[in-house]
């Protein structure tokens, strides 16, 4: 570096590099200017000056200088390396890799460039290139531990575990017998555990166990050692030894559910689907009776039997489990027991049990069969549980009655108001739910969780402005939503985006959904620093797990919701594009003078309000002084309402970007293929729409949305003109060949298929609504018939216990979608406003 410069300037160049590494950018700039004063065309100095300016947020100048430096010295590896660093800082990894490769053509053995290249290859999952680079680094510096480990990990990631094991074995062969020293024992132990996990992955179980026992004294993490050992023993079928080891692990942590599951496997008493014969249940009951005597303070040993016991045995075990929690006042009891509600009959037993406890406590002050009196709070927690129980079963009147009794008993418990808020939300009153949640929040202003619950309820009630004011109470310095964005508060952004979408504010909705997508891009980016850190600290097992997690990151539910929300926004934008200013002026000119005046007054008020908001934001975004005395400039949002996001040439092109991500990462989601159908039908991509229908039928042929898509598609195809071009004839031929594959349509007309679907699901509101919509789609003149199909739906009422009142089968979400269908698609506002339609929600 700086070899073409005289000694004085060469030393200055070294100072530039040192200043860049120590982040003393002004000092580096001063040295660069001193060199350029004498040698204005020196390429490496121009490049380093550009790199320094890039760190000072002067990007345009930085790129200009680096390109000029490269132009002046194309054969300098420093210029190419710096150009790669510039691209890397802007996340242009592919361009950065190209620059690094050009630098290596000039200086093939440059350790620093090879190391930087390997990091980018790991980030971009160029695994073959990663292996090649790490091998080159090991060849150049075989005495460096990190190079051995890096090469082994590269081979592992490239699906060559056996080669990775050989590399680690060779590395161990270079070490002294007394290695490691005390300060490296943890790191070396991690490397040994990683090697054993590789052997296990390769199927060399015997060898892995032998290696584990051989290196036991060198492994510091004894818990991981035992867990690895028991895993290997299980795979070898040595269940007696595995049983003993699981019992040792349980003595260390008797509340670990995985250890109980492993113990059951070793005893041959485990079923993956949770189904057991009566003999197996008796053996399991005896096992847990023994274990509960050993670990009498463990809650897991009492909770697990509730999953496999039934009838009277379940009732006795549940009562024994529930009583102490009601006495202690554990609010999470219902959350703990809620999975049992999916087991047939257990919800009824729990209901009878809790009602009996409630009755006995109210009459005698204690539990059945006990002389001791319970504290007054026990009744309150019993009512609290019952309220949640009835809420889960859809009996909202009873749930509200019980929670009101609990509030009347002890009006100072915050959890009661939070649960009442949740019941009201489920019952279909989001505004009242938000008011109750705010009341709960006001009872403890320092509780972030209660604050977040309140914000969530407000957003569900479409009170976005109030929700934002409430949310920022827990942000730094009470700043606005920018701080929530910086904290990657995705649940807030999703709920806010859904609220804006319901209100038809597509700009703000898109802004929120795309903010969540940006968080996932940042999370992907955050892995970059770990590629070198984990190899240095030897956290290899966790590092590989992290990379696997990153590979499936976009299958997370939050990303799915954000991408689906963005696609829906773009579909709405395509269906109802915003009017141009000329069109708006033309519409205004047609209005009578009185309405024009009102509209202008409204516009002036809106402009004044927007101006005031901008001034407030400008004041709040002014530079603030931190404790250290540095001035901190707060970022200003240049598009707070998302108006620029709506200015896209083709909304369907934007929707397709997110659709492809969903198809790649959420291919087993019904919603993904429903959205694919909607997008491709609008794009006139008939075969892609057909592909989406095939996926829908594969996933859930009985779903009403699948039925609608199927009928809509073939109705659309049937109304298309006769194919003329070869491409059209080919598409038509594919559709005709695929149609018999749909059993729902085989040998039947669309109307007949629709009628058969109605016969099959006559008692389901959602299915009847889907049939009604398709009746209207197939023949718009049959609107009255379609409406009557929905009006004739009967909400059959059933009750497991006559004393408890009826339980409705209709779900709130279904009722809302049916009401929307009547008001929009069928455009029958009279039917939508009828009491029997509105009563269900």
C-alpha cells in the first residue's frame, strides 16, 4: 500500500489506513489531503479518502473519489478492495464480491481480502465459493485456529459433514497433549461438542459416543454433555442407560418437559400423536405417580398426566393440579390448561369441576372435603378462570357475567379488566374493549405489557391516533412512531397497518406493512457480524442454528402477515386507482355552489391541520443535545402518510414481488395461493391462476374460498373468446386437460357443482355465503336467490349443559365477512341491515 509514494507520503498513507481503522476520520482526511496536494492523481489515496468520507455520510463524494482512484490505478488491489468495502457498506454484496475477486486477481494471497470475501460468501450462501476461500486462507495461515474452524464450518454448510469432521480431527492433531490452557477451555469444549454433533449428523453414532466419553474431561458445559450423550444413547437403542441419564437430568431440572418426553421414549411409553391404549395409560399413570413423589415441587410432573388421562381420573388429577394455583392466585392458569380444550370431553369436565369449586367456596368458604377456609381471593381467581373458560367456548354473556362478579369482588386487580377487554373483543365490541383496556392501563401506568395490550385493543377499534399517543409513552423521550420503528415493534406496525387498510387509507397501511418487511431485511443483514464473531468465540453449534434460522426467516408469521397486507393494498390500489387532480377538479366543478363551498372549507381545514402537524414534527425533530454534549439530529419522515408509496406505475408488479416471497417461504399457507389467484387473474395469467387453484385444492378442497376460486376461474375461462393464436390454443388445451382432475367439476356444470357444495355444507354459514356469492357470479339476475340463501341460514344452538344456556355455532369473523358480502358484492343493504344478520355480531 502506498508503495509508489516517497517515504514521507508513504508514512502519511499508513496514517490514513490507521485513522480509518481507529475511526479518526478527520485525521485521516487531513493526511489524505496532504498527499493529494503533491500527488493529486494517486489512485490509492483517492480511494482511501473516498472510504473515509463514506464513514462520514458523504456517500456521493465517496463513490466519485473511489471511482476516480480506480480509474487512475486499475491494477491496484487496494483500489478494488476499497471499492468492494464501499459496496458492502451499501449492502450491494454481489458487486462487492466482484470487486474483491478483481483485487485477488492482482494479489491472490492477500489475507485481509480473502477474509472479507469469505464473510460475503457466507452471507450470500455462496457455499462452494465459501469452501474455496476458507481453504485458501487455511493454506496461507495453517497455524491460525480460526482458519481451521472456518474451513470445517464451510464444509459442513456445504453438506459435507464427514469432510468437516476430518478437518477438525486434523486440527486436533496439531495441538499439544496438555491443550487447552485454562483461558481457552470453554472454547475448546464447544469445538468438541460441535464435532460430536457433526458425527451424529453423519450417522456415525457409535463413534460420536466414543468421542464424547473420550473427551469428557475437556468439555466444560456438562449439561450439554449429558443432553448430547442421552441423545446418542437413544439413537443406539441403549434405553436403559438413557433412562438413568434422563432421571439425572430431571434431578437437575424437574420442570423440563423434554426430559419427561425422553424418559417416556426410553421406557417405550411415548406416542407422538398423544393417543394411548388403556394399558399404556395405566403404565404412564404409575410412572408419573412415582415421579411426583420424587419431584413433588415440580408443576410439570403434575401437568403432563392431564394430557393422557380421561374421565374420572382426569377430573381428580385436574382438581389436584388446579386447587393450589387458585389459592396462590396464578393468572396464567387458564393459558396453561387451554390446550386441553382441544381434547374431546375435557372442557366439559373442567367446567363442571370449576363450577363445583365456585359453589363450595361461595357456600362454605373452602374446597370440597376440606375444613380449612380459603382466602377471599380464591373465589375471585375461580371466577376469573370461569370467565376465560366461557370466553373460549363462545359463551360471551356468561363470560361477562363471571368477570363482572370477579371485578365486583376485587375491583383493584388489573388482570380482570384486561380479560374483560378480551371478552368484549371476541364478542364483537372493539370500542368497549379498547375502553376497558385503557381503564386497566390507567391502574398501573408503569406496566409496559398492559400498555401494549391497550394499544392493541385501540388499533382493533381503529383508534389509531389514540393508540400511537398511548404507545409512545414507553418510547425514548416520548418520541413519535419513529422510535417504535427503530425498536422493530412489528406487532404494532402490523395492527396499525391492518387498521388503516380497514379504513381505506392505503398509503399509511402500505407504509406500516413495508416497515415490517424492512425489519426482516435488517434481521437478515444483522447476521453479517456473526460470521467472524462466532468463529472467533467458537460458538459453532449456535452459529449453524442461526444460519438455518436465517434461511427460513421469511416463513415467520409476522412477515407473512405484512406481505399479505401489502399485496391486498396493491390489489385495492389496482382496482380503485387514485384520481388525478384534473379528474378531481372536474368532479368538483359539477357540484352545486353550496357543496363546493363546504368542500373548499374542508380542504382548507385539512391543509391547516397538516401544516400544524408538520410544524410540531419539525420542532420535535430538531437537533437535541445528549448527555455527552453531542448534538443528535433526529431523522425526519419525508412521507408520513405513505403518499409516495401509492405512486407506482403498476401495483400488480409490486404485489408480485411480495407474492413470490410468500410462494417461496409460505407455500403451505392457503392465504398465499388465494392471493396468487387474485393477482394472476388480474394480470390475465391464466395458467398461473390455475396453478394457484391446484395448490388450494391440495391444501383444503372443502374450504369455501377454494370453492369460490374454482368456480370463478372456470366461469371466467368459459366467458373468454375462442382462442386464435397458437399460445392461446396451447393455454386452452392445458385448461381442458386439467379440468377433469378437479373431482368437484367432473361431469358437472358450474351451477350443479355449486348446488352440490351447498348440499354438502348446508349447516355452515361460511359455506352457504360462498355458494350465494357464486350463484350471483354465475347469474347476476339471481341476486334475490343468493341473498335468501344467506338469510335462510340457521344458527343452530347447542348446549352441553342445559343450565348454562346456548352456545352459538356462528363465529364473529364469519358473520362480519357475510355482512360485508351482502353490503358490497351482492349490494343488498336491506338484507345486510336485518336484525338476524346483524345480531350474530
